[in-house]
C-alpha cells in the first residue's frame, strides 16, 4: 500500500512553508563608536590615521583623519577623539555593509577656549530625502583638564533609516589659526533592523493551494485510517 503522510507531518510541512514567507527582523542594539582601539598614549602631539577608520561595523571617512595624543593640550578625555585635519574637509559616517542605520548622539569639542564653531550634520536617508541638524559649541575648553571639554549633542528623531551622515570640519580661522576646528567622539549609532525578501507571487499561490488541499488531505488520511 502506498504510504500517506501523517496528519502531524502534513501540518509541520505547511508550517515550514508559511514560515518562509514571514518577515524576519534582525535584532539590533545601539553601539558607541569611541575609537578606543587607537593608541591614545602615543608620543607627540597628534597622530594621523589616514582617510578611514572602522569600528563596530561602521566606517568614518575623511581626507586626513587624526587624533591628539595623551601628551597634547588639545586632548579632551581619557581616550582618542578624532578630527578631520583639513580645512573644510568632509567627514562621512556609513555602515560597512551598506545597510541603513540610526544616529542618536555625538560628543563634540572645540580646539580652544572662546571658539564656538557650528557643526552641521547632513543625513541621507534610504528614500533619498535629506535631514539636517546643527550644533553650536560653547567655547569652554579649560586647559590641562580632562573634564568639561566635550559636549554631548542629541540628534533629532529624523536621523534614522540613513545610508550616510556627513559633516564638515571648520574653515580656516583668522591669523591662520585652526581654532574653529572641532573633535568628535562617542558616536551612538544603531543598525536598522532589516526584513527578509518577501516570497514571490508564485510561492504565495503555491502556499494558498496547499492550504486549500488540507481538508481533502485530512479526509483521505481519515478514510485510510492513518493517524
């Protein structure tokens, strides 16, 4: 006698097919890009690291990224803070895999006391729309202290579903001084949860057909006495 599938197995098979078409969310959690992997205790006043720096699946790009060492008067904390070492140079933040992300906050610090640069951030969203936020630093930069040099700025709720965030280093200040430059650190970001690709129309038709056949299959199984 030709074997027929059990009722239990038929239900399992149908469940598996249905699961394929369900949207699958990838869990994400905020991370803080703090540049902690850099050797902050390096000798000298500053260290150049090149055009890119990668951390926690994200990439910071610029023309000439650098940071101040622990021996520099310009250092702003107990770990490195980056700056773009080019007048009007652009910094861009992206996710390495190209997927969208959200940005929640960033720490910024001026290069010297009484300089209050404005830093404007431009976010490009997946749909091509642009969002912008501008932050003005307070000009407070006490010498020889690791406290009070940086400020934390919160982005608006529109800075989500982004493909990139860009901002510019300051223009050259009077007397050829770069004091309107800024440093950045502790960027809080989160990868946006992604969904699985939906089933094509033909697959949904197959699934619907199987569901329609289930009553007939149950009657066939019952008639042959299969549990």
